[in-house]
């Protein structure tokens, strides 16, 4: 048995599904068919077993549970929830160095975070805590973890989610990953004949505002389309594509490219030839030169620091604009002005974006980006806040607050204001708001932001909610005796 100062093996918990960092890696396309994976510090090996069942080539090594597994250089190395259980700071560094040495493409590092401190019972020891089970926890902040990985690997890193860091061996892979979050992907349909394959060419052109490169056409379509000359392809596309849609696609690609180039400054702006081929093609099609594209992106980035400009963009954006911030539902984010998308993406690059958020908050005074979760937004007429995660853009420090277990939680009103007007639920939510205004429920706005205050106003006004309908409260009578408030 490995001798440690604490019982590290006891931190290897059983899970009912894939670990969060592994799910994130799969979602981000880091692990694909043909990718070799090493889980370095795999614990009981559940992630390893499940990846194998999914058809991936994976090896799991652990100093306690799988010490005899053969270590090998792999495309993707997972170092998940390992660093935080090591008592000695020098050993943490050596462990990270060892994992990096085994990485040929990307190292995925994850750790527990400082805001989990309240859920851990323990006594201080060194730079962490020792629990009653004699396990050790050194908790990181998102920025501390990223800076530590960058210092050891000597490379710029990306945080896809709080507590997860990607370190790429090759800058090209890092630039390609960043492009995935800013440049809209085109989902090619499987086409078995010439007509359907041509329809896909036309759809690509309408979405991106330009014809695809040969390299952008999926391999399975090349037997049908690969023999077409560029001239013949353009003739086919010009006959079938809608000019109006192509113009919209051109505008969308222009803005997406500016967004990509604007955020790339945080991770090192690449030479043109090192950019992903799709980005190169968009730049050639949408701008006079790479220099012009970068200059426009830099001007856009500078606008984030202009309060007047930001407030103007917010006034022309979907979402609920208050005296201090803009609140936007996740479904409406693609419709917000590109400078606000850049603002949000800078927050993501700085501290990671949580997976299950649905309300974005952009502060127009303090330069703060927040993502919040209201799990029942679509089904609850007044959903309650479960948690919020935010990053201060001046210091890049991130904070997390949980509200779901509180007895008097914040809740939302006027849900339609968070959506784009074309959202399928907009009209339904707006009808409820109109009936609530008529019933007098918003006459005391300072008290209805929390559950208790809202319930008190419902009683005062003699009404109650039946789904997204407001009905009169009739003592203890049955639902059939309640009439809808209009």
C-alpha cells in the first residue's frame, strides 16, 4: 500500500455517471473516435470502464487502485480531482509535471473549489483541510488552478468550466477549440445521393455566407461532391442558394469572426496561417485582410470599456435591462449585439462557464459577468434561483453562491422580458404578466423579489397561480370554483 500522510484513496468516490470534467471533455470534442486516453489517478476506475463501454481506447492508472497499469503517452490525459487531495505542494507540482509529460495533445485538469469549503468538515492543516476520515483537501479558486497549470506546463490554458482547465500541447488545437465556441458549426446531414448532397452545399453557403472549402466537406460526402470542380460547385450553389440568406450568413460570419479574434487576444493571437482553416476562409471572404479583421476586433474589444457604448448596446438587445445590468435567457444570447457576446465570452475565457446556466447577467458598471440557474424557468411561472457564478473582469476573481437550499429564495417575474420576442414561450409568459399587473401584484416591487414577499402579495390580492394562469383565491374551494383573472 502506498504510504501517504492522509488516506487519499478514500477520496475516490463512486459515481452514477461520468465525472463532470470527462463529460465536458466529450462535449467539447477533445475525446473522439481514435483518441487515446489516459486517466492519471483514475481512482476506482469508473470513468475508465464507462469510456471503454463507449468504445474509446483508454488506460487508467492509480497509485492505490491500479498501480500496475502501464503508463503511456496519450492524446488526452485526465488529471481529475487529484491535485486537491495531495498534502505536499511540491508533490502536486511533480504530479502535474508527470501528467503533462504523458500528454501528446491536451491535458485536462480539474479540482474541487474554494466555495465548497462549507460542505467539508475538517481542521486546517498546511494549505488545506484534513477531514474526520483523514482525507486531505487543498481547494483552489478557478483562477488559482488555471495559473498553476499554466506555470507548470508553460502554455496558455483555457477554462471551459469552473474548476476545469485544458492545457493544449499545440497552439493550433487551442485556437481550434476557441473557434468552436465562437464560429457557428454547420451540421452536415448524411446524404447518399447527388441531389441531397448539393442541398447540403447550399445550406452551408446560406449559413456561412460563403461556399465551403474542400476540407470542410465531410469525408462521407466526398465520393459524391469531391469530383466537382470549384467552378461547377459555385454554379450549382448560385442557382440554388437564396441571395437574402447568403447575405445574412455573410453578416453572421463577419460578427462571429470578430468575436473569435476579439477573445483570442486573451489566449494569444495566432499568425494567419495558424488559424483554423474555416476561420481563414471567413477572414478572406468577409474582410480585406487579416490586419483589417484584427483592427476591427480590437476596436470592438475596446468598446467593452466604454460604459455609454455598452448601455447603448444593451438598450438594443433582447433581455431585461435594469439600472445596473442586462439579464438575458440562454436562448436569447445568440440575438444579443456582438459586443455583448464578446463581453460574455471574455468572462468565459477568464473563469470558465458553468454547464447548466440559463440566465446571463452583464453588469454595465462594474464589468462583471454572471451565469445563473433557474432550473424550472420554462415550467414554473415564477422560478427560483438555484445558484449563481460570476467573474469580476477587473480582477478575474470568480465567486459562487448557492440559493437552492435557502428557505426564502429569490425568484423571477415578467419572464418574457428575459427572452427574445420570437421565443415560442414569449406570448404565454406575457399574458401571465398582464394579468398579474391588473391584479395589483406589482404595486410593492421591493418585497416581491423573494418567495415570502411574493406569497404575501398573492394573499393580499386574493389570487393564486394555476400553472401560468392567475385565478381568484376562493378559500378552500375546489379548483373549479376559482375563476381566471383577466
